[in-house]
C-alpha cells in the first residue's frame, strides 16, 4: 500500500501544489495586465494592454465571448482566442455527466 501511495504522489503534476501566480513578479506589463484580469475576472485590467488585439484577447479570457475574438486582427491571436472561448464554453456545458444509462 505504501508503494502505491508513493507512486500516486510522484504522478501528481507539480502544478497541483503551485500557488496562485503573483502578477507583480511578471516583467512584461501586458502579462501583468492579463494575469490580473484573469485572476480577478475584471476587464478593467485589460485596458492596460499595449495592443488592441491583446486587449480583445484579454477581454475574451475574462468574459468568454467569441464576439470579442472577431475584433482581433492578428490571425494567431484570433485563433488562440477562439480556442480559449471554445474550451471554456464546452467545459461549462459538459461539466455534469448524464445520469442516463444506455
């Protein structure tokens, strides 16, 4: 039993013990704004972003809405935004497995 416990402990990802990231330790102002916005779920931090596309991505991450992603001009950021919104929306829809048996 002890061996199984150690094996499970070693298999746990390191991020399971990680604390919430301190946004002030980040060096880039855009990263700080994104970090603060996502942690506090507040779009006001997105206003500090230096780039309009990054600002829209930040807003989409705080309030998952694909409409915001369509305002992004950079194709890479737009696809990242849409992927994030898709993940969040599908997680909200499929959180509870169906109790129906086949």
